[in-house]
C-alpha cells in the first residue's frame, strides 16, 4: 500500500466504534456482558443497553468492584467487557486487575476510553499517559490501541474470540476514519503496513497513526520515503514486522499518545536493540502529566503533531547517515 491509497471516509470517535462493535457482537455472542461505571453515554452503549438490558450491568462509580465482578463472571463462562475512562480503568483499579484478572488469567476485556491527552478539557486528573506501560507489564495481558472508528469496532469484536485478559484503549474526540469498513485489515498481534517506504520507519498506535500518515506525506515532498506501520497491538508486538522494516530503512520514529517511558517506543526499541540496533527517535510525552486544554492544542504543546514527527524523522535519517 502507498500513501495515495489511504482515503479518509469520515471523522468519528473511536469510542463510538466500541459502542457499535459491542452491540453487533452481542447479537452473535450471548455470553457477552457489559459492565459500566456510570459511563454508558460516553461509551455509546445506548443501543446495547436497550436491546440487551439483561446483559448490561450498571456498577455506579465503583470501578474496583466492577473489575472484581467481571472476574467472577468469567467463572460462569461469560465474557465481561468493563467500561470506564482509561485513567480509572487502570490507575484506580490496578490491584484488582493484577490480582483478580491477570494473576488469575481471567477472560476479562478491560475497555478504556478517553485515553491520552485528547481527553482534553478534563485535564490531568482524568487523562492518563502511563496506562500502556502499566498494562503491558502484566503477564498474559494483551494490549491493543486501535487507530480509528472502524478498527476499534473490529478490535472490540475480535477480542471476544481470544481467551485471556485484554486491555483495549481508545479515545474521546472525532478522528479521521480510514481503515477498512469491514475490519478485514485488523488482526490481533499483526502489524498493519499502511505505506511502504525505504528511508525511515514510522511506528505508531492510536490517534497518532493518522499523524504519522500526515507526516509521511510531508516527508515525501522532501524526498524522504517513510514506511508507516500501525502497531495497534502493543503486546504481543509483531516483532517480525518491526525487524523487517528496520532492516530496510535502518532508522525509525515511534509515535504514541502516551509517555515515552514504558509505552510503544520502548517495546520497539527493545526489539531493535536485540536484533538490529538503529537510530530511533521517540514521539510521545516526556515524563510529564497532561493538563486542561483543547485536544489539538495539547497535542501541539506536547510535541505529538505531524510536524514534530517530520522533524524526528529527519533527525533519525541524519543520525543514520552520520
């Protein structure tokens, strides 16, 4: 695939992709149950709640109890999906996830919306930039951060078919929607090559996949051929795809709406250092909390917009050629 083949269909919230995906999934899988911590509206759960009221559990603002209840439901063969903001899906309930879900290897799907800086005006107390690191360190936990509405819908449905705990991360704002409508280009654990290139690899997840695409267009105008790879599954990482790309381009940039410590960038760097050491630049927040502001303003302030990715790519290429 080339950059010219990527076409924006519309702009939709990734969280709406979850809402549509869980509704469609419930029609074909009677074991699916949704638990929410007073956030049915934020997760677009109206249709699910109306049609499958017997499989909808309103837990109130008691996130820890929600995780414990979800773990218990798996013993009876149910597939529970828990829903609250990413900060409360991880930071507030880490002990319950570690002990009752991960250590016990329970089939709980932890679905976390409003992740990263693009939560916006609610500010640092509701934003979280550490959650990928927290979740990927738990043995047996699969970590997925899809890039748009279509892919979030596909991921929501796909994780029901795998056994074991999953952390599914997505966002609040409307975002360019460009992956396949039927979700056929999404496979858990398999990188998505969005554009082939020869000079630098751009590895991204979540909202920043689109920013990497936009950066690649600018780089092309400058004569730099960027390979854009959507690493939606951060754990288990598609190591084969990473190695194949970096052995070709010999330098890389990682892009994530998350702290560079503990996130996607560190996972890519680990693979590179063990197999094919190269210059890598990291786009993400730098050991800081977020703050209140409009999503686009926060992405700019914290260095996550396309022009920062362009600068990082040029630096990586220069280091390679030094």
